[in-house]
């Protein structure tokens, strides 16, 4: 079993790696759904996350990086 306490999401699998992969998918779906519902910011704040506006993406030839903040 794999668990994300901040979002109170759990998943399972036949192996620890599969459980973690399934948890990652569950968290992605949860965040995608709350974003579509317009409640992502509220959910993240209630979970204790500091929500900031996303920073611009900077590109360097053959490299790309951006902030790790969630875009709302």
C-alpha cells in the first residue's frame, strides 16, 4: 500500500513499486479533477500547501526548466 498523507490518498499494488505508481496516478487524477472543478487552490491550501502563481518558463538551448509550483 502507498499513502499520501497530505492529500489523504491511498493506493495499492502487487509490489511496492506498483503501489507507488498507482498512487502517483491517483494523485494526478485527483489534482486534475479538483482543477476542473475549480477547487484546486482550496484543496491544496487546506492540505497545508503554500499556493503561489506559477513562474514563467525559461528555455536554454536543449534544456527547459520551470518552477515546481502548481499552476492554478
